C-alpha cells in the first residue's frame, strides 16, 4: 500500500465518518448521514435536487435512475446543502460552475472515502469493478477517484540504484 497526500476536504469527510463510527463500506449509510444533518431523503421520478425551506432540508434523488446514480446524486446535493448556500438561479454563471465543480469533488470523497479505500489492493486488475460494487457507485466515479489518489501519492519508489526519489 502506498501513502498518499490527502486534501483538506478529504480529511474533513473521513473525520466526519469516523466520528459517526463509519469505518468500512458496510457502515457507510446514507440514512445515517441524512439523519445526522436532519435532511429528509425522497426517491421520486423527477431530476435530483435539494430543497431548503425555513428549517426543512430535503434531498430528492431520481427514482428512475439506477441506484448507483441515486447514491451519487445524494452526495452531490448534500454538498450543496452543507457547503453552499443561496439559490443557484440568482447566481452568476461562473459561481454556479464553481459550486458544481465543488460538488463533484465532494461526491468523489464522500462516496469513496479514503480511509475505507486504503485497504483495497489497487494493483488488482478488477479493482474498479470491485470497488464500484462494494460502494454501490458507478465505475466512472471509481476510476476518477483512483486517478486522483494515484496523482496525489507520495513518490517513495526506489530507483534502480537504490536511492529514493521524490
Ligand atoms: Zn449541483
């Protein structure tokens, strides 16, 4: 297993999960996360969205989509609720794009937290399919997540002459 530099957002997500005693993929429960933040989750045949009305906070995931997509939609909308405020319709386009980018990042980290991934054998040829199945997310999300981990890994490979390079 190689070491890898974690980002602040990645650390924040893992810290939250550990505090909620979610250590492995079996513990990773959307219901539990939603309950903690007092968010109501509904499955409806409409595009995914979130609603904040006074003290009510809700997330709707699209029941017509496969469960993997619904899971990703949940984390995406959760990010908007937790990290963004205000209505995107009243926002300049550039700002809205920034929030979408942030939500995409957050989804990668929250759906596939590093402290749960680190026990997998990344050299296994079938790793993407295995992780996608275990975490109930799309293979696209898994491969984006793994690419990010590879990119941030600490280069402690030993070269032929035995010296460490960074
Ligand atoms: Zn969004």
